[in-house]
C-alpha cells in the first residue's frame, strides 16, 4: 500500500510492511499505487469527522461509545487537546480519520495509542491500512517507542487481521468486556507492538 501525505508541493510516498518503512520514488511508483492524501485535521473538517464518527459508533459493534453520543462529546474526544487528529482524503473528500496520542501520562507516555474510523461508503479500499501505516510512521517520528490498542473487540475480525499483519500481538484478553449490539457480551483484546523496528 502506498499513500501520499503532507502538502501537495512536498508529498512523499511510503512503502511499508510490518517491520519497516522505506521511501520510494514517486516517479516509478505512480502508476501502481492506490493513493490518498493523509494530513492533520483542520477546523473545517469537523462536520465530516462527526459524520464518519457517528456512522461508525451508531452500529455498536466496534467502539465503546454510546451509539447515541452527541456531536459535542464525540468531537471533544476525537479532537481533544492532547490528541493529534488526521484525516484521509480521496477524490470523494474525507473518507477516514485517525487519532494518535500517548496511551498514558508521565512515565507511560512513551507508548502511543490510536483510534481509526473509515467512512462506511469507503470500506474495502485499503484506507484503514493506509492510515494505520501512516500512524505507525508518525508515532515513530514523534518519539514513541511502542503502540498499544487497549480495546480491540474480538468480533472485529477485519481490525484483528490488519493489526496482526502490521506486527501487533495480543498481550491480554478482557473476558466479556464489550456489550455488542447484536452478539451480547464478547471478549476484548489488548494489542501491542514495539516501534523501534520501524525504520
């Protein structure tokens, strides 16, 4: 998977796998890539971010948020003062968003945490993977030494496949910790990967 990010005049392409991140030549890779721009969120993105957030959370099958969460509370969380928020854009506009932050304060702040949401209308096109790869690169660039996902719902098989493919391992299981909207109480995984191998 390849993706663009940054200003149009200073875009680069990353070619990634679970162990490394390397630069590729835009001239030679252009014909083969599936591309989208990933950049920091702006004030004018708030409404679209909310629409994606609401569509994902309302299903009650992946995130712990109340499916009826208000716009104000949702954006206060996703765009919080200690959170870096990014958006993924295609020719259709914003199709996904992710957040990156420290998993814990103080002596635990060297471990990152992240959350990802893709518009339901844009799923199946590798957008989640592109954002995840971008996130790993950003986390490493910002000095984080590892990344931890605290609450991966066991029935979210798409996410589990992706995280395992990107080098994350299940380090803990929380029995019946999530109340799935259709399946009732299901397990939750804690997943972790070091970032020191990302180059």
